[in-house]
C-alpha cells in the first residue's frame, strides 16, 4: 500500500488540551501492507486494513492497560496525512489526525514483544539470606539491577497469566542460579505456587525500541 509507514497521531478529540503533549509524544500508527499497529495513551491494537477505494477501513483488537478491547475505524489519506475515526466496542469513538514521520523522527518504534521483570518477595530474601555470606542481604539488594525479560505479546490478564505459567520454571532456575550455583541447595519442589510466593512478576505489555540497529542476542548456558 502507498500508505505504508509510521505515523504520529497529532490530534484526537477525546483528549483535551492538557493531554496534547502526552499524545504527541506517544501516539503512533504503523502500517505495513494490510496490517498495522495502533498505540495511543494506554491503548494498543493490531489492525487489519482494507482499501475501500474512497477510504481505508480497519478492524483492530488489542488491550487497554492489559484489559482486552477491540473495535473498528476508517481513515482517508492525503499526502502524508491520515484523517479518520476510531471506534471502540464499548461505545466510545474519536476522530484523529496522523502525520507521517520523517526518517529523522523514527527513533522510537514499538516491537512485537512485551517485557517481564521478576522481583523478589520476602520468602526469597529469607532463602538467599540462609546461604553462606548472604545473611545481611535486603530486598533492595535483590531487586537492584534485576533482570528484564522480553516475552511474547499478550492480550489481557488471562493470556498474561498463561504466559507466566509457561515460563515460570525457567525463570525460577534463573533467579536461583544468580545467587547460588549449587543446585543441591535449591528447593526441590519448585511449583508455580512457590514461584508466586517468592517472586513478584511485573509485566509491561508495550516495548518501544529507541535504538536503530538490530537486536543482537546470544544463548545463555
């Protein structure tokens, strides 16, 4: 499609003037072919786009701060400007204006990952404190510089919870290994319930990349 690109949403009628700075800094529409991504304030959605000759129609599904939400909309394209309206299935709708971003401004892009940070709770601190030389360790010590994990995207609390249940066993081992490489001293029965007693997972559904080069990774053994 000729409309491919990254657009900044510069106007949205459901926000008043005091929110215009926040909107301009964070709201985006990215389009590639018949697919797109929509992000504004707490809303994130995946778009399916259809060319209806005089305008473009789209449906979208996503989340509002982890709560599932969906809707539809339409827009027209004039040069580098999209003008349209987005509808949510709860009854809200809003006009919007989006302007195509120049290469110089394309510094922040949303990637198809979410973020998980695993923080220690008091029972984990007590276990670490039982290890030789760790008796004075604090929760702050454990949670300073803690690891962040890129995880698959999710929609809503149920998908988030299912994702954690699939990942927890590997995350449990990672957390234990950071403080004790002798697995003989690890708890034998590492259940999902124990993981939730020992750790506090923090999920962030939207990840934005400010670096222009590709992500390079390696395998941790």
